[in-house]
C-alpha cells in the first residue's frame, strides 16, 4: 500500500488576524556535534570522540573540517564549545580557519579556556570555501583540548524571508485561502490565493501548477490550499505537454497585478515565479522552462519522454519521484542530464498517483526557499546529509 500522506493530514482554513510580519532568520550553514565520531572532520595525532565531543591529547594533534561551501552566504560566524585542561606555561590550543585552501588564520590561541565561543568572520570570507582547524601544542597525554558543537552560521545580510515565518511546513500556513474556479485567460482555471493579500505589505510569489493527464485542479485541492496558505498565489489549469498554457497564465497574472479592479492588484511579486506540475504537468514545465521570468521549476513523477527536457532548464529544479512509480526511470535519466542546480528524491512507498501528495511539504519548503528567500532552508531542509526531508526516501543533489 502506498503511503497516503506525509506530515499533517488536515488542511484547515486559518484566521488571518495578526499575521506575523516577515522575520529575520539565522542560517545554519554547517554543524558538527561529533555525536557519530569525527563526522566531517579528519584527525592527526591522538584524538578520541565521545559524548563529550572531540578530545585532543598531547603533542601536535589536530582536527580539520572538510571544505564548507559558503556560496550565497554572508555575515558569517563560527561558534563552538572548548575546554583546555592541564596545559603548562608555553603550551597552547588554537582554533583557526582557512579560505579557499589558503593558510590558516587563528580565531583564538590560548592556554586556558572553557565554555562557548563565537567569532565573527571577516566579510572577505563571504561566499567562499571555508575550512576549520582545532589543534593542540602540549607535551603530555594528560593535557587535552575538548571541542564540541561546532556551528557556522550566516545572517545573509537580509531578512529571513519575504513571507510570515512558519515553524513547520507540514502544517497549513498563516493565511486563510480563497479559491476562484473561474479564473485565468479562458475563465476556467483555478486561482487559489491568500484571502488577505498584501497584509503587512507582503508581495506574494507566484506558483503555476500543472495537473497530470486526465486530472483537473480539483484533484489537487488540498495541495493548492496548502501552498496558498503559506502565502503563494497559485494558478492551476488542465495541463498540456506543450506548457504554453503556463506562459499564458503567467501573462494573465501579470495583467491582473496591474489591473486596478483585480483582487490581485499590486499584491503579486512578479519577480518570484515557479512553474511546476505532476506527470504531464511536469513535462509541460520542461517545455517552457526557458521563460526568463522563472525563479525555479518543480517536476513531480514526470520525466521527459526523450530525456531532453533538462536542456531547457535555466534555474534550480526540484525533482520528486516514487519508488513504486513507473515514471521514475525517466526522472532518473533527467537527473543525470541536468546541468543546473537540482535536488532529487525518490520517496519511499510512493506510486505515480501519490507522488505529489507525499511530496507536497517538500514543495512547500522549496517554494519558501526559492520564492520567499528563506535561505536557511538550503541547509536545514535540503543540502545536508541530515536534511529535514532526507529520511523520506533516497536523496541526491548536484551543481550547487
């Protein structure tokens, strides 16, 4: 039996009074607790790990992190806890960093220290490759340095996101939802949007969604509501493999944003746009992925028939498949041929029909990352080995 729903099952309508304004959010770019050994660090000399962290003993031991990719990150800090024990006069421990493979620069070098420490990195480190090193210069194995809870965080120089923040993407967002089933260029599409558009000065990103063959927007009602409840203006219509209808829909949305009598008037962020779809809707998305207005594309259980779909991609892409889905081999082939940044999961216990339902919260987080500028989701939800969605199935990503 395929898994029916991941995360919260019921999507209710929430009150809009007192919506929180967009808030700042710290981005955890990298962390290591040494709970499973050295993790991403390598060691020289006498080093052990345990519930206490990583412990260096005696003459010359060091632990050095792998390269930490800081692309897109700014306002960086390094935090950790450390305890030096038994060091004599003239003996020291050192915490240091290296940028782009260069020489190491000390954050601190001392004989005694205990507890947490946080250091601001210079602006010259922003967006570069970083490595961290902790070393000990002592003479006896009774003299130690213990390091734990290493974190690299980024302020990224801006607000944490353009939409009201949420604690859990598997729950409905803070907006009540309105559905107009007579919208769009032909008057027969679905426009699903936050009832209180523009509250607190928010401009709402756009998501155009293509149903699978033989389906209509009604078959995705709870998912369309979920995305709109998080602040996205969602348009859906009967899809086609050509995808031309998606471009027409975006043109219509831009016109509605400019039309004074429209409920969307001046409340859309037309610079933040995603196209996506399920099955045939995904194929149509590939077809029009060269549209320069796009920020990202989303492809669910819909690999291109000839393997050439990824040639049209110009922006980061999300691929979702299922381990019981006949379309997954085509999605696998598309992933191999994708040259833009891409994140791909094959969900466990998921067939072709349920791929969108089981992946809807992944899509919510992806939209909040790429359209609402919640950059902390890059690491927490997607691009780390322990990411939020990594235990739902096999995950791969590349080109970031």
